[in-house]
């Protein structure tokens, strides 16, 4: 599966980017706003640890987030993009029961500081299947690098589980232009497998007098996780999104 996704991206670069440099267009997509944790369930190790919630057993802080995506349109049909999407949510509180986490025991009724980090780096290729005056639709593939960490800390005890890995995803984008200025955007990356699942989906209203400059306001979800002997982690993260889309 990994070789398949890398092969598609490599062939795209060789066959499309180099011959079509004269027809290229660049752009940037910036997002910021408020991020809030929904469920965030953890058991590490996945077969022997204690199941607990970073958002229910502890209190998760709301946070300000940002994302940066650089777009490169090879032609009207072919687009490459690079995304940097950092995410850190801190939680505090006390467990009502003893918690086994990463082979250490955190006693109940002890002050706990928890950190949930899920940084994402993605390379995406998308082919625009349909481009009409009022509707656009494209599908592609995304190579995602996941830089994740879950950590617990008390006064005299600390433990951290880090994970750095590759995840292949399916990319999609739908854009409906209601008027010359107003539009609706649905886009994201998603894939499910026996080892786990991942969805990162945005629904937003856009406004702009041209495709060179648009603002967007919407709602994003980041959901998924994994269930195996090493880790059990499933989370649902909510984003209130404000963004700017620029094309050059």
C-alpha cells in the first residue's frame, strides 16, 4: 500500500510537473481558529493499559490552531499541495482510578498534566474530474506523515508515548459556486482500514470576487485512531475555521 501511493506521486511529478512548468500556478491556503476536543480515548499499551479519556476523565483546554497549505497547479486538471498542520491539546485534572500508562502507574486523586500532540505533514496530488461554471470535483491521494505524542505527568512521575509514521489517504474536493462571490467548499483526506481510520474533513462557506482571493468560514473535524497491541487511541477533534485562500 505504501509503495503504491509513493509510486503514484512519483509518476505524477515526473510525467506532469516537468513538462508543464510553463502552465503552473501557485497559491496558499491559510487557516486559524479555535480547536476543541471531543472524545479522546487512550489505552497504552493497547492490550494491558488502562482505558481513560483525555477529555472526560481530565479537562481538555480549548486552543488556537493554524494550518498552512501550499498549492501548485500544474495545469487546470492537476494539483500538488503540501500541508503543515500542527496540533497540541493540553488536559489537566485527576483520575478517579489508578491508571496504567506506558508501563507506569499513575495513582488516583493525583494532579495530572496531559499532552496530546498530533502534528501532520502531507503531500497531496489531486486530479480535477469535473470543472464547470458552478461546480468542481476532484479526487487524489495524500501521503501523510504523522508526528504524534501522548504524555502524562504528575509531581513525581512522567511517561510519554511517541509515534512517527506514514499514513496513505484518499483526497477529495467539492466546490459549489452559488453566486459569483459566494461558494460552498467540502474537502478533506480520509481512509479506513482494519488497523484504524483517519478523517480530516472541512465544510466551509467561501466568499470572494475572484478565485485569486477568497475567505472561508467553516467547521472541520479530525477523527480516527488505531487499535492494536501497542496502542489504543481514538479521538474526535472539532475546529471552528477562519481562512484565506490566495492564488498567484
